């Protein structure tokens, strides 16, 4: 009986990590899909970035709805319904979104495509919020981090393969296909497969006997946090409304775009002094490290997404090779592969190893992961010889890991400073050196989620769960920052627009310093903290 139970749990684990693969697959494939949509629908760079806006905005809206519903009934809604049911519902919603995408692709309506992306992301939001604790429940709690690392590695592999497979679907096997003859309906099969997969996994979970993971724990009151979160929602809406508002009022779109960012950031910053005066009613947002961390997650996700999503437009310029849309896949794949390289290296710390083995694997694993990226592109017909020089960037990553020594504040500071330098090189130069400098931003971003997470939730006590939910909401940065860079690209040029991720890395450097000071005031030794296992 016990053996059957364990086998059933293993089957559930293997199935759910397949879904992790497709989360990474879709997110990374946007780097190919965005420049294609820009050409096909005759979009500005700002408009093309609305794909990321709706995709990552769906995560924010889904999390926000769960938060407000839980506040209303005074119980964590997802805990009450059960993580299993939450995953099933999320999968069904994403399946509906995938089928809507097929209709949108054949309708020729860009708005329809954005709506479809939004529905898929709403489902992803529910799946991801439930999936992490559910994976931990599928076995011993002591080995939960290992299962999360396994799931996360599949997410990263999806990130490598996404650009390659979507490029193949759009452009076929031709070396220099005529983009004017390509039909957007070429990706119909991808979304039929995705819809079928989501439904199949939902059915599997429905019929499987899995552990019941629920909690009726009362939600701590945080009514004062409701207003800033609502203001953030208004800032989110303002990005989508920028074009119609400009047409209606004649006021420059720049006012609306930059105001949206200002509204979101100021609504968080102002919470720090307000909650310091009277902590009652603020919940997790009474802690300055959480507010600073929310801004940091917002910035980090925005930087991670915007580097890749605007890369297609950059690669079309003469200074960066004048690449056609059909020939950028290896660079998008290398960028998302860079995240895998860093995360695989960071995962070494989750295992109990001798110092010698840790040191050895810290050198070997990054180059093995880099080899995986090269092999995927090689078997897709790409000449990877030019990519060998990127090994220099991987070597710098290894040095950064040795200096960081699994300490979140130190690791974050090191990689954000490297990120600032890399973006500066990318802005100051052109050609392959500048291109690889910009792509290496993926290596820098790879360690940020667990490092920021660990620092932001330290000291929250009974508000840790709520604080984690607030941090997950800030995936919103992936919806806001790419359109802002897209707008800057339309007005100042795509190359100059990469000052946006430079400024993002600069804030993250400030965060590493500032949050360390805040925690020290609370008596926390930041050097004693370990990086959180968060994906």
C-alpha cells in the first residue's frame, strides 16, 4: 500500500514538473513571437511589448483577485479549496486561453491575441501559486527543496527550447524564409497541443488520490494594504489605456506611460513611512524590508523580461547584425539558457555536499548547462562557434558565486553590480561584445528571485505567507517595464532604450545595501541568512 502511494506521488510529481516546463516554454517563446507580431500587425515597439504586458499582467491580476477574496472571507481561499483543486482549475483556465489563442491567430486581431495571453496567464497564476507548496507535499518535507529544484530545472529547459521550437513553427526549416509569406496560423498546432496537455494534466490530477493540502487558518487583517494595491492596479491599467487616452486628449503618450510607473512605485514607497507611524492594519506591509523587496521583485522581473523581449528589435539594427526575425532564435535561447546556467549553479547549495564537491560542481555545472544550450542550438542547425566566447561570461558567473558564498545580500550585490557593468558595456559598444554583454544580464538575473525573496521575508513572522503572496504579485514588473522600454525605443532608439535594465540593476544594487541596513536595525545578521529556495 505504501509503495503504491509513493508511486502515485512520483507520477504526480513527474506530471506537474512537465507543466513547469511549459511555463518556461511560453515565457521564453515571447522573445520570438513579439518581433513576429510586430511585423505581422505593423506595431510600434511599445505596442509589441503589450504581449508581455498581458502575459505578466495576468499573473498580477490572478494573485490580486485571490488576495482580495481571501481578505473578504478572512480565510486563504486557495488553502481552503485545496492546492490540488487550485491546480486543476488553473489548468482548465489555461486550456481555455490556449484555444482562444487559436481563434485569435486566425481572426487576425492583435487584441484577441492579447486577451488569449491574459487568460492563459490567469491560469498560470493559479497553477504557480498552488504548485510550489503542492510539490513540497508530494514527499518528505526535508527533500521538498530538491523537488522544487527539479521542477525549476524543467522550467529552464522549457526556456531554452521555447524560442527554438516556436521559431521552427513560424519559419520552418528554411535558412532565409520570406517573412511576407508566413502565416501566423502556423503556430495553431502549438496551442492545440498546449490545450490538450493542460486538459490531460487536469484530468490526471482529478482522478489521482493525492494528499489533501489545505488550511483554515484565519487571515491577518491588512486592510490598510488594500488601497496601495488598488492604486497599483490603476497604474497597470494606465499602460493599456495610454494609446486611446493620447488619441482622445492629444496629451503625449509619454505622460501616461511614465505616470503608470511612477504611480506603482510611489504607492509602495509611501507605505514605508505611513506604516512606521502605526503598524496596525498593514499586515506584512508594515515591514520596510518587504516593501523594498516588492519593488525589487517588480524591478528584477521587469529587467529579466525586457532584455529578451526587446532583443529582437535590437538585432535587426545594423550595429547588431541586421538579423531577420527568423535568425534570432539562438540569441533568445542563449539568454534564457543563461538563467538556467545560473539557477543550476545556485541549486548546488540545496544539497548536502562536502566543500570539495561544492567547489568542483560550482565550476563544472555552469559549463555543463552552457553545453546543453549549445547542443540544443547545434541540433537545430545553428552554427554555435560564435557562441563559444560567451564562456567568458560563464566564468565571471562562477567567480561571482564563489564570492557570494550562498549569502543572499552579498550574492545579490555582486551580481547586480556585474549587471550594471554589463548593461553599460552593451550601451557603450556595438557588435557581438555588446550583444553578449546584454545577454549576460540573464546570468545576473538568475540568482535574484531567491536572494530577494530571502531578504524580503526575513523577520516577518506570522506575516511570512502574506508577504510571499505580495512578492509574487510583483511579477507585475514583467508587464510594466517592457512596454516602457518599448516606448523609449520608439522615441530614442532601441539601443539607447537598454538604459532601462541598467537603471533596474542599479536599483537592485541599492536594494542589496538598503535592505541589509534595515535588517541589521531589527537585529538580523544578514551574513547568517541562506538563499531561499524559491522558483
